[in-house]
C-alpha cells in the first residue's frame, strides 16, 4: 500500500505492549476492541485526523466526534484526578476508543452541493512492527472528486498532478470557491486568501513579493491572469485531466465573467 494511503505513528514500548496484549483484532489484523486509552493514543489519533484532513476531497469533512466536549473540560479538579476520574476514562473509551476501533466515524463524505452525508468514513488501525500504529481510510475516494489543499497538493479522480506553484494556487482557489470567481477578484476581495495560499505552496518570500507586485499592476493584470489561467488548463490537459475539471467561464459572453470548475457546478 502506498504511503499516502496511510500514516504510521511510532508508539512508546509500554503503549505498544498494552495494545498487543489487551486489544482484540479482527481477521484482517485491525484493532476491533481496546479500552485502555491513554494520552499517547489520543495524540496519535489527533495526528491521524490531521493526516485525513491533508488528503480530504472537496466534499469530505471531519465528523462531529472530534469536537465532542470532554465532561472534565471545565472541572476545577481536573488537574488532580486525570488518572482516577471515571467520567474522563468513560469519555475517552467512548470517543477515542470508538475512533481507534472504527465504531465511530472519523469523517463524512458529503453529497455535492449539500450538507447531507453520503458515506461515513472510519479509521482502520493496525499495530505493526516496531510499535507502529498505522491508520488507513475505511473507504476510498469517490470517483470524480477533486483534492486541492492549501499546500499545493492537487489530485483529480485519484491521480496526483504536478502543477507549478502559480497553477496550483490558482486551481486551489477555484476548488475552494466552487461557486466561481472572476479573475479580477484574485487581485481584489480574494487577494489576501490567494497570496496566503501561494505563500504556503511556493515557500518563497521573494516569489510572494513578486506576486504581490503583479497583482497591483493594473495595466498588465488582465493579461497576466488570463495567461496564467491558460497555463493552468494546459498543464491539466497535458496530464490527461478531462474537460469537466478544467477552469472554464460560467457565462461565455458576459463581461468580467466568473470562472469555475464545471464538475463542481453539478
């Protein structure tokens, strides 16, 4: 299995031994039952949540399980009884134990354009050699969906693409705004967001300063943005991306027309 399809987190020897000794495993070797939840396992689960989010499709979200409030959160005595508090241990077993054993959903895949849940996504967890706790997704990516995060990773229909920083930032903006954007808005109301995304992708203060100058050059701005959009679509097409995933105008004959990814308009 490719490393991008799972994440492995090293555990201390005592915690690894606890799992090996007391956990129940299913026929495929995944943890099916384990109730001794400590802070190290909670930390590992939260790292797994970050890994999930980094690979999320545009229609995937963390489940509400992660935001459940610990009943001891506002308890004045919580510092002195974290080891003996029954309410805390009951909460940890229910929430983190449920996430670890795949009985509570870690994320949801939503219907496009709605907040309705299409699929629940669970963590599948193995204890592997050298005390590594390895997390996988219970279900794969839905066909036809788009991934574009603020670090420049773009994946369409399961295929990872190689885009230049400008193109990756531009495409990410259109994924984050499926309703469509005018090119002028990248230098207007969405300028701050665009610069931030480009900074995360390029990791270069010099390049960010250059982009800021370009967005302020009103005489050349329209030509620049149209060229960059053309470059983006060329890069996508050259890697076999279908027409519905390119960035196209919503209204071909309109002035200052908004652009969008046709697939996300469904």
